């Protein structure tokens, strides 16, 4: 009852006012007429179209059967978000639901991480991952199921907590997918490995799970799949980015040391504020003068802290940097150049003590296996229609999915549209953006999004969970980024 009422509030897009069954029927019909992935495999288009249509109609029914439970899970998770590394309730609920579906579930992997395995005969091992964590954001959507949760963050401050990145969409989708896969074991074979990863927002969870034996205590995946929701794409659409899709991120803390004294007697001091200011300006010339104009790179100084009073020259200053790049070569160049600039500016200022550069947080770039992406793009098109697969440009934001790819697991990380199509079109018409992920106003149109999420995940998994590991290798790049 409650969830139906909530659904109506949320549903303001083109699916509004029609039932879920109608939506799915419409989707299946649209797909059958728009595109058939099987056509690419050389069958006659009439044959493959009929086959695709029948498959999509069956899939639509399977999604429909699990949808009410997936929606209840979504609303529950949305109302009970938990901060990174503290996802105890979330993990427990996910573990319980997957166990009830017949998965072999292990909890507390790399903290609150969950691993759920479903073995179904010989075949490849395919990993599907969701994140578990929410953000320190106070929800302002005004939705009836909005989060009212507050919690203490790791520094002891009281903060609002919200699933402002849509990880609740990912979890409910993964649950729906898990259910469909468990109930249709005749449509695939191999080993399905579901991963509930904690602490993605602080880029720590993937590493913690790998360090805790994700790929040694459990079957090592031949390939990994994940999705992320996105408010820049309409519901019903998905986005793909072959190659680098998200950047490597390095967090640096630079402390420069001067000599404190009276603000009116600069000649008796070495001013760390001037030193820090020079470093900030000089750092930008690394991007503009040292990096190839065709290579993407960002250096942002997010904070400078120094001093206490206007007429006192402090003895040190601290700067916080985020450094973004795609390729390992550019990344190494940036990190070395930042250290060089910091030292050189300290020398230029006549400092007695050289700066310290602490590299306290990092993750690699998200690389989508180009061959796999091309292959799965056709699978996605067969589900949502070719016109609903959007090619997205790479972004300089980051995500610790990179950790799995760095372990040598070829990855396919795609985007799930969650925007109300009418609101999105209106925003674009006035050259505006809808509230993005991490905004207190982020409000995915969850009902159709969950349908598309489950249908696409199931289709990708069925596509990969057939044949053997060798068959999976055939649809991935020959050279893997091993470590
Ligand atoms: Zn996210
Ligand atoms: Zn996020």
C-alpha cells in the first residue's frame, strides 16, 4: 500500500499512469521492433527478431515477478542509509536476501563486504558488484520515503545520511537480478559471484575486499560487471564508455615549512603563505606545459590552511590536493612533478626544511575492456533498443572498481539512466542539469530504473555465463592489465 502510493509520487515520467506490466510489454515490443542483437550473429533478421522478442517477453515476465520485492528493498534501503564502512544493517539485509535465494553467502569480507556465490555447473565465473554505502548528505528531496537518518561521521561530527549516489538502486537491482538468475538456472551455466562492496565513497572497500581474499578464498572471476546510476541519462536508457571511463584519483597533503614572525617584519621570516600560493599557481603549469594536450589531467588544490591572525606570519602551511588522470604514465608524471614543484618553490623561498608530500588515498582509473564493451553494447541494445544505448564521454570522477580491473579481471562498467525524461528534456532546454549524484536533491525515478537495471544485468550475465572461460576470453582484450 505504502509503496504503491510512493511509487505514484516518484513516477512522473512517461511511464506514469500505466501499470508495470504495460511498461514491460511496451519495452519488449519496442525492443522486438527496434533491434535484435542476434542479427549481428548472422541470422535472418525476421528469425532473430522473433527470437529476441520472445526472449525479451520472457525476461520482462521474470523481472515483473520479482519487482515488488525489489521495490520494497529499495525503499527500505533508501530510508535506512549507512555511512562508508558502517554498512552493518545493509550488509545483513543483503546477505539474508541472497541466502534465501539459495546463494552461498559469506559476510564480513573486507569489513562489511558480502560475497554470494551460486554454482550452476561447469562454465565461466562472472562477478557482479554493488556498493553498499551512502553519503554524509542531508536529504532534501521531500519524497515520502526520504531519509531522516543522522549519524556520527568518523571525525565525530553529526551528519545527515542519504543514498545520494543511488547505491540503493544498485543493491535493489542486484537483488532482482540474483532472484531471476536463481529462478532460471536453465538459461545459464557456470558460477555467479555477487559482491556487496562497502566503503566505495571513500575508495577503500574494493581494496579491503581484495586484501581479505576476494579473489583467492572465492572463485576468481573471468570477468566483472557493474552498473552505476546517472541522472544525466533518462530512465530506460543505458550508457557505455569503452576504454578509460573514470579517472585515477590521488589525494595528496603538502605541508610547507617557513619561519614564523611578525606580519610587519617579513624580512625576519620565511613566509609559508607566499610559498603555498606560488605552489598553487605553478602546479597548474604542469597540466598546461608538461602534459600532452590530448591527455586528460586535473590538479585541484581543494584547501590551503595556514596561520591564525592577520599580523602573524605562520611557520607552516598545509594544502590538500586531488590529482586525476587516466594513464599510468600521466599519473606518474603528475605525482613526480608535484613533488618537484613543491621542493623547488621551497628552495626558491629559502626554506630550511623541505616540504612533506603525503600520498594518503588513491585509486586507479576505471578501464572498460574495449572488446567486452563492444560485445555487451549489442546485448544491451537487444534489451533496451539500440537508440537507448548512449555513448558517454569519460569523466574525471573516480570509483574503486578500478581495483578489480588492476587485479587482472576484465571489466564492464556501464551506466543506468535514472532521470525523469521530461524533467531532463526541460533542464537541457534551459541549459541546466538535473541534481547530480551526491546532491541532496538526487531523486532517481526508481520504478522504471529498477526494471531496466535488472533486465540489463540479467541479459549481460546470461550472455557471459554460457560456454567456457575460454569463450569469455574471446570477447575480452588479449592483453589484460595484470599486476
Ligand atoms: Zn556511486
Ligand atoms: Zn558517489
